[in-house]
C-alpha cells in the first residue's frame, strides 16, 4: 500500500500527527523503533495492579483549553493536582518554593505579603551576575544563595553531572517560585492523568482505519521501501543527519522499580532528594493514579550520561551544534518533504501539552488537503 505520509515515532508527537492526517483522509504509516507505542509516556499495570510509568512520572498539565479539549477526546482524566516534597536539611519541605517552604526552612513566620520582601533581601545579600550568565545566576537572582544551595545546586550536579554555572540560564525559566501558599507543582488550569493510562490514550489516537503501525522497526533501515509525499520525523535530530556535526548530548536515567508489601511509603507522589543519596527523586505511583492495593510501587531515578535520551543538555556546545542541525531542518522543511516535530527532533524541552500543540500547528501549516 502507498502511504502519503510516513511518521517516524509513535510517541505523542507522532500519534497526534498521525491522527490529524488520518482524519483528513490520508493513509499514514507510523514507524516505531521500540516494541511499544506512547514513547516516554508509556505505562502499564504491574503485577500489583498499579499503573507504572515506564520512563518515570508523567502528569499532564496545560493552560491551553483547546489542547485540554483535544486530548480529552482520547481519554477520561483523573483530575490530579501534583504536589512535590523535597527532602532537605532533614525535613520534607514543599517544593516549588513557597511561603511555607521559607517559613519551615528558616524558622520564621511570614505573612504572604512579607515573602516577596524576604526573597528580595536574600537576593540582595547574594553574589551573582546580572544579567544572569548561567543557571546558577538565574536561580540566585530569583531566590538568593541559601535557597539555591538547599534545593538546586546539588540536585543540578546530580541531574546533569555539571556545575550549574556551565548550564544555560534558560533552564531556570521552568522553576516556579511562589510568594503565596500554593504548594502545587504546576499552576496550570487543567491538570490530570488519563484514567486508563497514557498508553491507552495514545492507542486511541492511533486507532483509525487510515493509520498503520510498524513496531520494532528502524526507520533508517526501511525508509527506501516507501515513497511518501512527506515524512514527519520525531526521532533524534543528530541521528537523522548521520551525526554530520557531531553527537548532541542527552541526559539519561537508570530507573529502579520496587514493589513493597506496604500500603504507603511516602507523603507525596514525588519526593525530591537534592542533597542526600544518589537518586534525584522517588515516585510512588499509587499516589498518582489513586489505585487501591495492599502493596505500593516506587521508582528511584538515578541520572546517567548515556542510554535512553531523556533530557537535552543546554550548554554552549550543544546549543551551537543544534543551530547547525536546525539550519538543515529549515531547508528540508522548505522543500516540503519533511517535518521535524518534538523534543528529540527539535532538540528542545517540551511538556506534553507543548508537544501536542507543536504537532497540531505544524500539521495545520502544510498543504495536506
């Protein structure tokens, strides 16, 4: 069968693209390297009946009502508000930083109106470059050195195996700091987790008569078997160009799953460990799904340099290399034969809603009537 569109990757970017094109009447082939759909948001029920996220915890959140309505076509959602604790100085503290975090850590009683002034003073007695030159500067400029040292410095070293001064200030834009008592990790209006899991949700997106799927298939080994009008690529950017300018760097994780004979292990779904132990955080999946079980399943995250690509590394070297690759992407997209969509294909950090929005926008931009 002839397919007008080939889509490389069955994660969110690929599934959204495939569904959009299929509903326009086009035959689409999705080629996936691994043995499952849903990419890094893949999940499954383990032997204890607990929905386990294969690649670490995923919580869907968005401010965009259109994206929220779009994704709800394919899943019912548990309306989950994500709250995180951070184990620091022997205490479990609310994170992101808010009024209660500061009061507990510094042993002071502050009204909400006093928090901003407190943080301003912490920043004034700190040393940093202005404007910020790197991640350390950007965080210290927001919260001061004491809070930076307590929550960010060592966590960042564990996560990236780099001194924070080597990382881009852009990373700090993802860190919320609140002067009120809002202890939710995300402040977005719409938040939740698919009641049947992300794999089921993506499966529904791909469940269309015009969509075919090949799992366990390397696109680069089979691409000559197809003659599509367009290929939509969601894989690793540098791999597409055969590492012409070198290998872009990614951070990976070693995930250690443990199922315990206890109903509860920790006070929150996710607890960060910025300073103690080798792991960065522990997730207790029951607290995400609300499932009932006499057991509980945990996920310990140990950052590492190689393996499954999880996070881009936004330092100067990788940023410059990305620019070179993206110039090639721009030229290919102008020719109308390829689109590059997603975290890996654009070497950029996307939340799930941003991936969906990017895919919908890019597909809408092409002439696929």
